[in-house]
């Protein structure tokens, strides 16, 4: 059994793999809640714990928590052990979550590829027809944008982030939902079009991340939804090492 821990800016996602197939997936909002969860496992059955993190201070807390039972079984993902061809100026600056997405996409899908990951930020990762990462883009995430908007506008209140029936909202709640959700949809389609035009390529589009399941049914472009792409990439990186 292997456990993949993806430490992000908002949540920590944990995937349990048996024979390289994910069998359990959970999100955690604190180290304490994760500790209660991991304590339910027989530590002798866990062969490896793989960590991908974009929050170094939180990583230390998880390593300290796991060290007593798993110190010799912990693997930390970085740009060197990812064994990826990163054709960009600063390979060391690429977030490990993006490295894992790229790894999994190359292993599982036909390239060239654009990966769109809906997390705290919405990231676009571009893989050319040689299986090389050539760059991408980072935009504000859907929930991040909504939170900032509501925080700055005194008359707005928090609302569920889902697609309203119509683009023209009939109350404040629907106005916010329309602007955030349809705006995010148009951003994705517009960015993919721009990337395709700039590189003169027809890309295989892969969606992943928290809001991918919400946007997928509304996206007019042909695409694949793989909500476990990051976790899968962690397993592939471990295998290749």
C-alpha cells in the first residue's frame, strides 16, 4: 500500500493506492484531522508515503507527524526526482503539484496536452508533442476570486459557487454565480484557444482539481476529466525512481 499526500494552499488531499490504483481519497483542512485519519492504518501495511507540497511550513508538520512510524518510507517530490523534461527558464520554480500533473498526463494521455488544474489558482500546463513541458499560465482560482470579491464588496455575501440557470441573474446571488462561474468557463476556453493559436497545435485537454467536475459539463471543448491526476503523478514519479 502507498499513500500519496498532496499539500496545497487550501486543502491537503490524501490518496491510498493498492497495486497503483487509488482506493480511498480524502481531503483534510488540518494536521490534526489527518493525524486522526492516519492513525487508523496499520503502519506495517504502508510501503511508502509520497508527499507533494507547495507549502513548506505545512510539509514540516506532516513530516514530523509521520516520522515516528514512517521515517524510512517518506519520499518528497521535487523537480529533480520528477525526471521530467522542463523546457523553461527556471525549472526549480515549478510547483510540485504541477510536476505531478505533468508526469501523470505524459504517462496516461496522448500529447501535445494542456492540463487545466482548478485549485487555489487555476493553472495551465502545456506539454508539446515531444512530451516536454514548455510553460503555461497561472490565474486566480474560482473560489479565490469569489472570496476576494465578497471581501471587498460590502453589500455582497458568500454564496454557493455553482452555475445558475441563466447568465442574466435575477438577484444578487445569481449575479455572483453567473459572473464567477460563466466568467471562469470563458476564461478557460479563451486561454486554451490562445495557447492553441500561439503554438499552432491541436491539444488534448485534461481537466483536474476541485472545480473540474463542476466546469466539465459546461465546457464546449472536447476534453478528459481526471480528478485524481495529481495523486496518480505522485505514484508515477515514485515508480520512476
